[in-house]
């Protein structure tokens, strides 16, 4: 897989993660989503999911619970942040950063 194709794949995964967490937040505003559910919904593997979640956490779009008791996942649960919600609700910026 070429580098640009890989990057497109990762951006699509990040887009899926954020959209899923946004929907989850609407249903459960104080809830934390399990990483296993995101893996299933976004059709990815644990390794790829883990480092992309850490990237989104470092960007401030999501917040990992920082628990390390959930191998093989980097965390047990995750939630979208206000910054992540604002990004999704700004469709042009969301599409620019995470093209579909």
C-alpha cells in the first residue's frame, strides 16, 4: 500500500471513530464507549485502532480513560471531547481534516 493510500485509510478510520463517538455522545452524554465496539463499527484491527485513538487523543478530539488494564487495547473506554464535537459540527473543517 502506498503512503498516500495508507494516509487516506487512516483518515477514514479517524473520521469513523469521531462520527461514532459523536453519535454515542448524543445517546449517552456521560457515557464512555468501549474500544471493542469502535473496532467492530469501524472495521479495523486493535493495533491500528490503538495508535489512531492515541493520535486523536493527543489532538484533543477524544479522551481516553488512560486505564492500562484492557489489553490488547490502549485504554478501556473513550469519549468525544467538546473540541471533537465542534469539529464534527463544522462540516467543512471536518471534511477538510478527515476527507471522506
